[in-house]
């Protein structure tokens, strides 16, 4: 929490990785369960670069990074003029004054999803469907595009793209857009239970980007390493934390063959 809540560095962290420690290890560690070279040398070296890899356990994630979002772009410092004054300083101070161009409206998270009043009403109708899981109907979204302004139309199309990315669950999609988590307004316990059953179903991830671009990356024996690499490719950074008191501990393999299988 110390790293993830840092006001400057925490917003760019995808996870905090801890070393893997074990109980019931003999005095000489004959089976090399501690893996000292990897956890105490290699991982410390990676911590000085973009950060350590995800090893599959002993890790605390940033939810936004796990959902496939990009890290926030750091603001550029004001340019300095020849007399070491910022470029926005007025002429009387010795600096040069430049006319600032009007900036466009800031885009929201993931392509500027803006919730208008008309759209909220439209979403509200689709939150609760009697006798079925509360999911969006893509055909209704396409029909509702007529009569909307360009900005509202692009927002609805973004919602459609979100469904193709995260699956057809409006409550889950809305929760991914909340920085601090939580639930969207208008939800109750009955709808949440139906929504949870719908999201955990076996076919929910079909024709979505789960396992390919977001979440744990499937299709490999070391899906944990690929998951960490995927986040690093999006410019996220990670941290290796080695506290004096061991944070995560497990049971060590009792023989060499089990130890080799684990690694």
C-alpha cells in the first residue's frame, strides 16, 4: 500500500512483487527451494529497471493495470526561456509570453466515455431485465444512435466496444471506469447476484479480450510471466519489495523432482 498509494509514483505501478519464501526447509536447502539467485539477485536487478516480473504468487496488483488500461501520462514541465524563467511568465519579468491555444476537451478514461443524461436513462433501462442476467442488447444500442449528437453517438459506440473487450456486463464495465472501485448507482443485491453469476459463467469470456489482452494471459505454461510482460509493454512499472518480516510464505517441496516441477 505504501508504493501503490504514493501520490507521484503509485499511479504508474501495475503491481508490487514480493519474494517467495518457504517453511520446512532444511538447514542447507539441498533442493534449492529458496532460489536465491533469482529472488535475491536477478529480481533486485530488474527492480532498478522497469521492475520485476510477476512470478505467479506473492503479488499485489493495481486493478486498472490488470484490466488493460494504460498508465496516466505524466504532465510536461513548462519550458524554460534563456533567462531561466518559465515560458508563461510575462514580458515584464524578462520572459517571453506565448499565446496558448485552446485545448480540446479532456478525454475520459478509455477514449473519452462521457455519460450524458439521455445515455444514463438508456443504460438504466438495460440494467434490470426480468428473468435474465442484466446485460446490454447491442441491437438496442445501434437503434438508439439515431437522434443523438456526434459526441453522444461516439460515447455509445465506445460502450459497444467495451462490451466486446470486457464482455456484456454493464455493471462490471461501469466498475472498471471507477478509479477507486465501487458499484454504479441504481444497483441492488438481487441484480448483483444475477450479474455475478453471469460474469463467472464459462462462456462469458468467449469473443472478448480476456486472456489475450486483459487479465491473466492464457496459452502458456508460464502465464504469470506473460501477464507481467504485457503490463510492462503498456509502459507500466513494477516494484520489488523485500521486507524484513516475510510477507508471503508457502510449503516447500519435499524432494528434488517436485522442486524442479515447481520452478
